[in-house]
């Protein structure tokens, strides 16, 4: 590729990223349904028409933001699951990835949770299959641990996955709406507690064994 063509391609990618980053700030501050494409253009400092050069609509911008970030999480879950680690440690790594994603980019995580995963009648419904992939990835970790005998088998793996991800989503919601402190100590504490809460209910213990025997 000629130098001029590479420069043009790089410039195009930079402009597209500039628009996406501006959209994150606008959607997080005003809400997706309360803003317009022109608001995104103003935030990005570009002409209104340039946004439509890269995206057909405001909806396509939100879809792009969601799919980019969600795929990173799916890839992280798959990579973590391939490691030769106990299930508890795998879940701890997944929890850390999600919590750190919020820590490093709270506006984007706010947009994804408020405007997509909790929007059951529009974006959430549209991306339900993709959202389900994350739950399925967690369920595979739980199911494998059940087969190996380290997790209880009387709790369905998909229920364990819903519990795990639901707990983390509630933590993110608490941070998004200012109900929980957003300190480094709280982020680290949350990673530990969500895994402890799940695994204490799944792992085989003498107490659990006696309860099941009765």
C-alpha cells in the first residue's frame, strides 16, 4: 500500500474512533434516546454529515459500541477458560476483567448496561443471542467444575452463570448510579466478594454434604 493510501486509511480510522468516543460521552451523559446525531458530531468536533459517512444512524453507533466491547469480554472469558486453573480462579479472573472494564472506562460500561443489556424491548432484545454467549461461557466453567466434583451438581450450571453475571451487573449498576463507593479498595473487594458469594454456595463442603444427606 502506498504511503498516501496508508495515511488516508489511518485518518479514516481515527475519525471513526473519534466519533465513537464522542458518542460514549454523549450517550453516558444524556442517555441514548435523549440525544441526536448532531450532539455526537458537536462532541466530536466534526461536521454533522461526517458522522453519516461512517454510520448510518445513531442506532448503528450504539450497536458498534456494544459489539466491540462485548466481543472483548467474550474473548476474555474464552481465553480464561482455556487456562489450567481451578474454576474458582477462572471466575475470579472473569470478575476482575469485568470490574476493571468499568474501572477503566465507566462511561462505556454505563452505556452498555443502561442502554443495551437492560433494554429488553429494543437493543437488549436485538442482541439477546450475543448477550447469552457470555452467560454460556460462564456456565461452561461451572459445568466442568461440577463434572470434576468441585462444584455441587444440584444447582444448574446456567443458574450459577446467571447468579454470577447478575451479581456483577448489580455491582456495576451500584457504581453507575452512585450507590456504591468507587474507590480502588472497593473495586478489589467487589472482585473477591462476588466470587466468594457464588463459590460458597457451589463448592462441596462437609456442611453441604450433611445437609444434602438429610
